[in-house]
């Protein structure tokens, strides 16, 4: 593969080479990496580099060729490095990317990580590039190999389970209910393996990239150091939330989730959930309004229900643009109906069926921006534990989403009766 603006550089070893596209804005690799016996790049892996200095040409190569990894420098011709990374992100070209900047910048680092860069490098001395690049390439390619191995293990697990299920079904029909439970758990295991890799990769890449930026750039301005520290803190908080969700999901599926069932005012659950999301909504520039909230009692755990409604409000505000309004309503017929209405991104109607049944972020139409694939699965489990139902509705992308929850109403006993026309409004 050759063209006026691309060339192939081979570093020969006995190992099977990794095929890498190097988008070199200043021809750096051609000057600093040569096929010498003591070259640091040949220490642990073999590499075939396709070198290209033109961003548009690199984009054409990426669409036509299956590279193992991509190295992108900041200053390419026609398309900048960030523009090329943005095109890859939009086209869902899932290849490990090492992004190289020429001047340490927290803003540039954050932009590259948000567009999917797996590793970051900032350098001023071209002679120091080769060992740094060798280290980062070895790390991202090893991580890619691990992900491939995980997928192979999942496929092997599915095939093994299919064989086992066939044998069980041939021998007995009395285990149908138990077998279905086993299938559900096995599907969950496979989805969790995929989800864990997805959820851990982005925050870990952020933390490693920011840490390396601090290590290599001792003279960064204070403002940029604060920005980097906030980025590390945000990634750490995301990992912590994900670990807590994993533990809660495990409790649900092992029937060990704690409950404190009893009389519960469902309208107070809605008000408490809005209060919890108040600060987050304000930071996102979104208002949350309660538009008509009839009082009613249900039997349930108020804290579990509040957590479920709060998760849904968090999703609604997350996928709403600044200055938009999220509306919450509560009404009673034979059941209590809660509606959460946003005017945000919405989704195709055909994908709503899997929204609450899958923890795989590639199959869920909601939460793709932050990857919180466990949230809706946890909400569904909490609602169903209260004999409730949940549904998701959207007319299409950009047309918003309506989430509806319904619960059986608890017959009034000695409860205090409020006026039927009462309604509260909370504006954030």
C-alpha cells in the first residue's frame, strides 16, 4: 500500500507484526524510528508502520484497511489530528489510538480522551519520542489483545452453555423454569464481561493520560493542573459509581437486596427524588418541574423507590440540552402512574424493547454518552420488586423521551387524606 503521501516502514523481528497507521504531522517517525537492532520499538513487539502525513488520506486508509492501532499527531495536513479522531469516533472505528501533542495542554488532553484516545503523549524532544511511543503502543495493544481474548471467552462460554442446555433439554422437561433462569444469568455474565471492559477503559485511559501529562509537564500553569486534577477526580468517581452498581446488581440477582417494605407515600418519593437531582440538574442548566402530583399510598421501600426515580431523572437531565425542561407528573386511577418527560435526544422507537433488559451499552438506546449501562437494569429490577411496570417511549431521535412507571395503589386505612386537587411544583 503506497501513495505520494504515505510510505511503509517495517521493523523486522521474528514475531508476527502489528499493523499500525502512523499519522505523522512532521514526519517524526521517519526521522526517529529506524529498523536498527537496538531500536526500543523492537524490544517486545514487531511493528509494520504505514506513515501518512495527510489527514484526509489517513481517513481514507482507515475506512479501507484493518489496522491494529493508530498513532495520530496533532498537526496533520487537510484534517487536524483532533478532526481525524472525531471522524473515527463518529464512524465507530474502534481501534486503539495513541494521540501525540506537541505542547502539553489539559484542554487538548481532555478533548482527545473524550473522542476515544486510549493513550496520550506530549513531547518537545523528538529523540525522546521512540521510547515513549514504544511504551504506549505496547500498553494499548496489550489491552486490545485482552479485549479480543475476553470476546473469545464469551463466545466459548455461549457455545459451551448451548451444548449443555441441549443435553439438559433432551433428558428432562421438569427443569424448564430453572433452565430459563440459567440462561438469563449466562446472558448477564456475557454482557457484564463486555460492559466491564467498556466502563473501565475510558476512565482508566483518562486517569493514565492525565497522570502522564503531569509527570512529563512539571511546569504546567496552575489553572491547567486544576483542570487535570478535576478530570482525574471525575474519572475516579465514575469508577466508584460503577463498582457500587455492580454490587447492587449482584444483590438483586442473588436475592440478597435489603428491603424495608411498608406503607409509602409515592408522591413523597417523587418530591424526594427531585430534591436529590436538584444540584446536578442546575449544573447541567436543566430545569425539573413537577406538574400535577396527586397523593397516594403504595406498599414498598421508600428509599429503593426514591433511588429508582432519581436514576431516571438523572438520565432525563443528562440527555437534555441546557435551558430545556424535564417534567414529572403523578396521577391515580386503578394504579399510580408516574411520567417523566424530557425534550432531549430521544431514540428510534424500534430499540426501546431492549432498554431495560440489557446491561450492554452497545444494545441500550439510553446512557451511551456516559456508558452507565447498569442504571436502567437496576431501575427495572426495583420497579418489578414492587409489582410495578416501566415503559419507555420516544417518537424518534431529537424528539425527547417519556418514561412511565405504574404501581398498585395501597387502599387507604388511617392515612391522612389530602385534598384531591393538590399539586406541587418544583422548579430548578
